[in-house]
């Protein structure tokens, strides 16, 4: 019996690294598609695809790490991570408050109402127009 031996130019580590890099890119692309989608069904589809790709990427990373194919550059200090998490949580909270305030204002308004009466042609710096 003839058995074909394949000699790959790339090692298993190189192949796995390439696939891992592609999965990371795919996650970014799916996340971008989800955030830019205006259709709820499409947004949910890309969210599911993002989660699926994240799961696969995480599994491949674990296999590579166990096989000593992937080494992290350095460990971050727990204190730095906690500080960053706290900043992101504060930003998230501020963003949610901003969105809720603006959604509430738009839902409660039925017609154009300027914040301050000014002579025509002059606009207060930093003010935002109100729409119906």
C-alpha cells in the first residue's frame, strides 16, 4: 500500500498561530458588523457569530498554551487590571445614563423646542438641536 507523506512548510505551531490570528480578526469583523447593523435580526446573528468565534478562539488558545505553543508577553499587575475594569465600568455607566437621558427626551418631545431663545443665526456653543 502506498502511503503519502505530506511535508508542510509550516509547523503545527505556525499553522495554529495563523488560525488563531484569523479567529481574532473574524471576531473583530463580526463585532463591527453587529454594532453597525440597523436590523435587529442581523445584529443578533452577528452577535451569535461573534460569541461562537470567541469560544473557538478561546479553545484554540487553551490548546496552544497547554502545548507550549503560545506564551503571553508579560503578566499584567492585578492592580492595573482592577483600575482599568473600574474605568470601563464608569464609562459604561455614563454612556448608559447618556443614552437613557437622550432617549427619554426624544420620546417626551413632540415638537422642536430650543433650550434657549437666541437671535436667529446665533447658536450657543455646545448646544445640540432638538428633533421631533
